[in-house]
């Protein structure tokens, strides 16, 4: 949809929409349990991809990453309470570095390369 040389702005919300006070709770569950949650909520819980995962998909779709501006960050006290539970959860996110979990929203500026 973006012509070669064109730019794209994309705002992404990385929060668990079921409870904005606890925006990373869905990182605690397995991929299978998340799929069930996602289906049962008709996708209203949000997508739990993190910034790096979204960036990888956008680049794989043929965009160049121009910029990412965080538009929301996790509260430090919440992250501190989540990390011990995440580290023992068995989730694919259990070993993610703390700094990779902090962004709750971001505005991507992307460019479709000219080939």
C-alpha cells in the first residue's frame, strides 16, 4: 500500500488491553494459552508482540526502519513486581531483558525502499 520511496507512520500499542494497570500480564502465559485468550477475547486483549518482534515483521514486509518513538513506558514498580513471576513462568518471554519489556507503545516511521 506504500509506494516505493513512500513513508508510513504506524502507532502500535503493546499493552494487555484487559487491564491497563497490569499491561504485561499476558506475557506470563504460554503461546497456546495466549492463542486461546486471544480467540476468546475476539482479539480485544491486544497482541503481545514486543517491539523487536514487531520491528522484525515490518522489516520482513519490506519496510526500512526510519524511527521508533516510544509513546508509553511501563511503570517501574509494576515491572519490578512482574519480573519475578515472568522469570519463572515458562513463557517464551521469561528470559527477555528488562529493557526490552519497558515500551508499551510506539510510533514507527517506516519507508518503502526504492528498488
